[in-house]
């Protein structure tokens, strides 16, 4: 099937304004009759729930965390982009649009990216009005810094805690609506099924993580803002509870998963310490403003202390390979370059899987106090984890799974192919193409939440009658029974291995065969290994304790079981995409000097996969991508 | 390294709890405290015992989900460090470690080391925000200048991660450090100053209604805070409160 993204036509500069004028509206006094379920309270979900509440809709918001303030958006360190052009360095909405399309390796929809760029400036204004304490100059004006993939300084930040401050802004706006009575929060609650009636999303089934009770909630629309899926790799920078479960439940009910093979492996993470590692920690990309990446030129120097490696014997590989962007090359490129050096036997640290990120030149240039002011908390975090002082010796970094560009397929309205099911933020696939630029995730989350969904959902709700289907409908009972029976199954297997041991094994397959460099062979092998491991899981997993009351093993078992099914669609997507683009690198498709080779003739489309059931191959649907404003070109940062 | 743990086990909110002894074997000094707990839990699961329930999520020290009292100190011995960022190199081979939940009237135990901190959310919901509705013409951000020292002061307060260690550390079970940090962050900014008086009154009332005690200047909160939030914000909030009362 050929999918229609329902983008507005005509000049892109007016596309969003034109759409908003033409959309249907819900009368202010009618809004309170509509109930919207928001799943997830990160930047997209928190901002969306707060804004929909302000508009007068009845909103119920759900999160698995114990508070709406804790979603993993909170961990974003570096910043948020906006095209303010405060520094007169040539920025504009058009340039942000251009950088994002190019940064995404020409695999995103133009109209969606234009809208994102257009509202980016509103986001900064909004956050300042909420009391978000962005960094300031001595003049009292807002400060900016640079991020990868852009040659302008457009990133706003709050020390190394930008995500935290933006999320708290959204959480506070949400709290205000709780007090106003428009939003009801359900913390410690996990969505375990989507209820679809006659092809339309009408509610969800959830598990109360404190009592273990399975509950139904009806809504006139369901919005998923449930984040990304890179915990499929087991070790990633995501929080422990991040999963694909909510999105996957939608897939089981017919929603399409788009471009799952576009995953971001972030270049600046702290290397793994050993087998007991439970997750990886990211160091903000902003560090590459002042840190220089290098490895020794000679493999025999790798074990030597840094002080004994002469300047001439150091290979500043990003500056060498990409002179115009240098250390600020985009993430996919910087990650692959780091892997290349390590594969060449010139990595540093344990297992030689690491590269240096060196601040000495910047400390010499501006002094340690300035570096400390810019990144102090990151240096502290690095020292706590590694026991090394980043001011005195270079940091060691290595790429790690970080972000999912792929996600549920949505049209321009952020609505999936299931009417009434909307998807926001990282959980959808819409704007980052095959690679996301730094400081753009926060921008997308807040854009979708504050400025997109409040408009587009109205257009849908205006066309339906509110409250027609409630928990009384038989579909809710059936859904609860299915959820219950799966939980019983986990408990009754009584096997010998913990859930975590299966998750680690799945992660290993994914990292080695579906990781930074993929081939037909590795992907074929993964597609055999994953179902085998999945079958073992269903025969041998051990979940102790009761389904009543709190039991973290039931939560984990459900998430890992969903990762197994999702991982197969992921690998199938990577296998079918016979090109390299952005975060998807097929070793068969590269230039002589190791750069990605795109195939626009055959693969200039979004791949949306329809799940067909356990053990069956998913079906591919395509949405062709048109580039009418930015010419398809080889993406070069040289 | 090998360690002996004494861990608080409690079936549910109304059950009686007690300390149980467990052994943690072959722990790498580079592992985090929670990775050490993972190893213990993995052993418990394979031997058919229910694992120790504890809240944690980001494991980067920012989400504020994790936290237990380690050898009598909320978040353990390392200064300005959350439980998840505490690493085993802070302990010696052969050490005994006592692990308990946050203990405060306002934080009922859910299970083992997991407590209910929704009282903190109630405080924010009472008024811990600016009443800025979402809108495109809310005002160009740079039209309101904010002196750098004010922005820095505000950020120092805003850094609170809402973990509740301050409450667990306080002999009165007070949430004054948490409450005052939000009061102070917003009160000094032009955007937040407008509602400062109502905010401090409502938040203080909500704090007391939620079962938290008041502040009697022990400063245990600041010592336990993983973000190093200063008690100077409590002084600021008290000042704001008196100003509001005088209005």
C-alpha cells in the first residue's frame, strides 16, 4: 500500500499557517465533553497534556514512573535548538529546516520539518515564560552554544541539565492543570494494550504497578508519547524502564512501525566497564564544542599514558576527515569514525574500545574556570563513573545506542494509520529522517506537545461524537482478559533464567548484528537468532512472586517479550533497506573512504511495517518522500 | 569484592518489615551501587526468592527516582551523589552495608525500598508554577532581560531532582528544602515574581497538609542533597512567606 502523509500543498513557507486556517475546530464549550488519553509524560506528553488541558479538554495522563516529572527527557543534557538568530550568524527558519533535512540524510518529510523549524522559536518564548532558567549572558540576554551538524550557534541550554529544566517546565504546566481539574494523572501505571473498536482507537488497558490491578480507560482519542526503543540493545543511554511496549501494543492492533532501522548511536558515551554494566551514560555532545577527539596514530601507543604520546603521534581523526565541521560532525558520522579507529586497533582503554575526548587545548585557550562553568556537572559525572579527572587527562568515550529516529508511522497530523491514535515525540518517526541532529529531540518533543497536537487533534475530534464508546464495551473486557492471561503465562512458566538474562542476550545479538555496521549476513543471522531466543524465553523464563502488588519482574518480562517481536521487524527493515543512510549503515553500501552511499532511486521512501503475527514476516507499506524545496544531494561535512 | 548486605524487606504498606541479610559476591569496584543490587537480585531470582524492590530509572543521577538510606545516610556516603551514581569503589571488600527506604511520615512504604512520594507532587500542584498558558505570542524571550547572577541563582534552585533525600535526612521529615527551592527559583525571575506571594502561601500550606514537618535548622537536608541545594533557599522562602503575610 502507498501511504499518504496528508501534507499541505503549496509553498512550504505558508504550509503550517494554511493548514491551521483550514482545519476544523471544536467549540470551546464542547471541548470538555471530549476525553483524551495521554500515555507518557515526557516533553511531548507532558507538554501535550498540559496544553490540551488548558484548551479545556478532559485529559487523563499515564506514566510508569512514580511522578510525571521523571520521564527520560529529563536526562537530555546539552540543549534545545531554535532559529532565533540572536547571534546574527545567518540562522533562519529556512536554515534550521535545511540543516534538519540534510542532517536526517534526506529521509524525513519536508512539511513536518518545516513546521518544526517554524515553531522552534515559540518554544523558547514559552519556556522562558514558564520560568525555565536558561543560561544567560552578562547582558541578561539568552546564551547559545553550537551543536553538531550546524554551522550556526542556535542551541539554548540550562547548564548540562536542559532536558530536566524543560521537563520541569512542562511538568509544572501540567501540575497547574491538575489543580484546575482538567488533567488527571495516573503515575505508576503502564499501558499494556490499545483498545480498538471498529478500526478506531478508543481506549487503553493498563496495569497499576503498585497494586497489580488491570484497568480499562476509554478516550475519544489516544495519544502515545512513550519515547524510543533503543533499550532493545539492552545497553543504551535510555532509562531502565524505557521500552517499546506501548508502541508495540499499537502495532499488534494494526499501527505501522516506520523506519525502525534508523537508530542513533551517540558518539560521546562513557565506555563499558565490564560484564556487570547495566546501562550506559551519555556525555553531552556539547562537549565537542571544546573537546577534541583523537586516538594514537600508532597502535603500539595505545597502552601508553597520554603524556607520553607526542602531539605529532596523535590522530585528530574528525578534524582530519571532516575539516569544515571537525569535532562537530553529526552524530552518525562521528560514531562511525570512532568505530573505524577502534576497528583499526587504535582504540584506547579497556578492550581498546574507546577514543579520547581531550580538553587540554581549550583549557589552554580559555582557562579551566570557563570550561568548568560550561560543563562542570559533566566532568563531575564522568569522574564519579570512571574515577578519572577529565581536566587532568582526556576523557575516554565510545558510541552507544541513544535515540530512535524510527517509530510509529504518522501523517502530518501526528495521527497513525489507526484513526484516533496519535503519536508524539520520539515515539513517532516524523522529523529526524535517518539521523537526528543534536539538540533537536527536545525541540521535537515540545513542538509536538505545545504547538502541534493541540491543533491537529481538534481537527479529528471535531469530526466525531464524544463519549460514544466507554469501558462498558465488550472490547475492553476482552483486552483485559488478554493482558491478564499473558501475565499468568509469565508467572506459570517457572523456568530457570531471569528476564534480565534474556534481555542481555537479545541486546548482544542486536548490538553485534544490527548495530553500527550491518550486512546482509549479520542481519540474516539476527533474524534466525532472535526467534530462537524468543522461544527459549517463553519456555524458560523465571518470574517469581505474585501478580498482586508490586512486582518489577512482571513489568520487565512484558517489556522484553515485546522487544523480541519488535527486534524482528527492526532487523527485517535493516535487511530490506539496501542502502546506507544516516544511522543505518550497510557495509555493502559505502564509498571507498567509508562514507554512506544512499540509493535515492530505490529507497527514497519511509518504510512502514505492518505486523502480521508471531513467526510471520511483516508487510511493507511505503510512503514516497518528495523533496521539492531542498535538492536531494550527497550529504557531505567535509 | 564481597559484601554483606542488611536490606529492609517489607511486603506492603501495612506489613511489618525487617532487615534481611544477603551476600553480594564478586562485585566489580567499577560497578554502581544499583548494579551491585542487580547482582544480588539475579541470585535471589534464580534461587526462587522474590528480589528486592527498589525504584530506579535513569541511572544517571538526574531523574530522582532512586534513593535508599545506605548505612544511615540518604543516598550513601559520597557527597552530592545519588544512589545510582554511587560506585562500589566507595566501599571496601568485606564491608557490611545496611540498606533502608526513605523514612518519613509523608512517604509510606509501598514495598521493600519503594516509597510513595506523591506528596511532593501535591506541593508542586498547589502552586509551584507560573500561570503561563501555551501561546505563540506569549512574548519574545529576549524582551525580558534577566541578569546573569539572577539566572544562576534561579538555576541553582531549579537543579532539585525531587528525590526526597532531604525529607529522609530531616529529623522533622520536612520538605522545606524541596519546597523552598521551587519558591526561590520562581520568585527571583520576573516571570515568576507576579505570583510569588500566593505561591509561597499555597505551597507552604500544601507541604504541611501532606504530613511533612517544619524546618528547625538542622541542615541535614543540604548535607544529603545530591544536587547540593543550599539551605539559603529556605531562608529565601521564609522571607517570601513573611512578605506574603504582610500583604
